[in-house]
């Protein structure tokens, strides 16, 4: 199975590569259009700032490539936010894959520290991405912006207010948290994504 990671100016990409290697996968870090289109699945991770990331993607045509992908795609952290319609961070128009706008946390109480950083539970789990997990399992977050709850929400977290810990539309999945930093739970999520990619690749392979 060919697994590709989108190469762009975002931090934390190599930790995703390391997590996949622990699962026995040797991913390819690439910004080549044909390589991304022909991979069995694509991961779009990263940490960074939305407007700068979108400028980089547009300058290299990666915005069109990512939107055109038909295999399973998993966005992580800023990858999730960039797959939405618009972000308050830098007043940035994003990829528009998900019908949601990214908002900045507005603290309500003195203990509400921004960025939200650390372990938090996820609930209301949907889709095979979370097979084998339980309501209230903990994953690791680092973020100042969030995706509000919407029709495409497949997991919920609560910090300041309930928000989308993960979203899904067609072949696109995305998590605000970092599965590559979330221990056993994160490994299960990444394994589930790879299994979905295997099934998708099998269905798309013509019979001899």
C-alpha cells in the first residue's frame, strides 16, 4: 500500500511519519501531484499558521491537488482547519472541502488557557475511523482555533465549549487532535484509517 504525506511548510509532519513507521508503513513525504493522486491514501498533517500555510499551498498548486483527491485523506490539526471553508486566523480562505468556518477560542473563565494544550476526551464517535475505541477515550490536542459542531462532526471534544474533534465528508476525514501523539488510542485511529484505505484500494482495483 502506498501512503503519502503532503509536504508543505507546516511543523510536526515528521512525527506523523514516525507514527506510521511504527505501524509498519513506510510513507512517502511529497508535494508531487501525480504521486499524491496515485497513493492509496494521503495524510495532510501539520502545525502552523493558516494564512502562511494557504499561501504556500496555492503557490505550488497543492490546494487544487488536495481538493481533487478521491482516495481516503486524513487531515490532522491545522490540516483539519485548512480543509474547512474559512479560518479566523489571518482572515484566511481555506480549501473549502468541509462546510465549516474555523474560529478562535474565546476564554470564558480565568482557567481557560489558550492554546488548549494537553489530553482531552472525545465523545459521540462515528464512522469506522473510531472502531475499537470507547466514548471518553483521551487524545492529545494543541490548538488555539477550533471547528464548531456541524453536520460533518464525527467526534466531539469540550474545551471552553463543545467543538468538532473530528469531521468527515466523502473520502475526507480530519482530526483536530494529534493521533500520532495520542498513544494507543492514536495508533488505533491511524490503523483504522489505513484499513479504510486498503478497502478503498481493493474496491477501485479492476478485476483481471
